[in-house]
């Protein structure tokens, strides 16, 4: 389930082919000025990626995770 999205696309209006990465939301705890996630989150992957997928599919993929994740585009 998506708890955060970080959009680093240089071409903001492109949706046909994006690269997507998901990480366990606890990784955000180490970022400057982040909210701190203090719960167990063992169901979330440490890291997973998809290359050249539709933006819509990337969002569905990340949202289907049982654990809480950050989606990077």
C-alpha cells in the first residue's frame, strides 16, 4: 500500500513508460525532514522495481503491496 510518492521524472507529463521503484516506508525515516514511521512493516519489500511500465500500472503495483511502501517514479 502506497504511503508516499517521490516523483523524480524529468518529463512530468509522461505516463506511457515510467520506471518505478518501491521501498519499505521505513527507509524514509533516514531522509531529512521526513515523517517517522515507527511500526513493524515486515510485509513490505526492501526494494523492488519495474522498468518501462504505464504510470497507472506502477501505481496499481505499489498499491497492491501488503506492506507500506514509498513509490519512486
